[in-house]
C-alpha cells in the first residue's frame, strides 16, 4: 500500500546507551499515526530496540540481511533470525553496502528474492553516482538497478517492497537533489513500475527520497507528487531533527 514513510538509517552510529536514549526520546514525542516512522539501528541493538518499541507505532528495521537461510556465513544474519526477534523489515542495497561490501545488482537479486520468500518487507535502496548524473546516465543506471535486482526476480512480492532513491552524490554531502530533480526521478521510477510491473504496482509502491534530507529541506522534497517520504541518515541521529522531518510530511 502506498503510504507516507520516514525512516532513519543510523548506519554505524550510537552505542547501546545512546541508541536507547534516542529511542526513548522518539517514543516520548507524539508520533503521527498517518506516517510510518521507522529506525534502522546497528544490528547489535535490533533485538533490544525492537522490544523497547514493541506496542508503539515506531518501526524497528534492519540495515541488512543475508540471502541464505542459515549456514557458514560468519558475521551475517538471515531473514528467519530477523523474524525471530520481531523485525520484519530490512534495508537492502544501500549505496554504502554496494561501495564497501561488494554488493552488486546480482547479489542483491538474491537478497530481494530471499526477503520476498521469507515475507520480509524491504526498503530497496538504489541511485546513481555523480559521474552518472554528469554524463546524463542517471535514468539508465537507476533502471538497470531496478531491473536486475527487482523486476527480473521471480515471484517478487511487491506488497513488501518500499523503494528508496538515494543519489550517491547527495548522501552525507550536504548536497541534496533539488525537489525538481527528485520528482523527475521518482516519476520516472513510477513509470518504470507501471511498464515493467503493472499500473497497480506503480500506484501502490511507496518511493522514498534519501540524501541530505534535513529539517530545512524536507517539506519541499516531501511535497513533490511522487515523493512518499524519506530515508534519513545524519539527521536521524538527533530526535529533534528527525521529528521535524517526520512532521514535515
Ligand atoms: P544522509 O541523510 O546523511 O545524507 O544519508 C542518507 C542515507 O544514506 C540514508 O540511507
């Protein structure tokens, strides 16, 4: 179902005490009921924070998941492990995973298929690099990322797919895509969903924007017709900033 979503990706930030303090601070605010608010803390704190947020509207999601069910994959976690602690959503394909941990469109296709099979909802991240945009390849790059890791995957459960367009040049740089650039890409993505999937998939899939979303630019981005919310990095580490962004939707 297409819905308004603001998700905070904490990346590798906060220790045990600080993560608990931030969740406490968020839970003390009045979280809206018409916007899905989620956080993706470091894996090691998922279990505890999921328990802390249980029974509230705050969603706790994983930053990553392995494609295999179980086995000799040191340092990894599977879909069933996430489900066993009540975590039913994961980010997949973040540009930092692609850049630093060798995730590719084809390895991501395995992950999206595994998540779908396991009934895990995914926030699938993708986006072009600066060189792609400068050379005018950004639409092609985004199309290839979606085709290889989503459209080409058999029996993908689109009800459990949230898209997050994150242009790499805008992540952590303070440089945001303009509302017009974001809308242009989101409209293109929605047209691809209609063409490669169906009109229903296009109408029902939430497409988030990520990349230097801050309290002072969130409203302009979120007011675009095809922008359904945001995936927030740095500004999600502060309760006031994050809530200002949530309330900008
Ligand atoms: P920033 O908001 O820090 O640019 O990070 C965006 C991001 O990568 C969210 O996943």
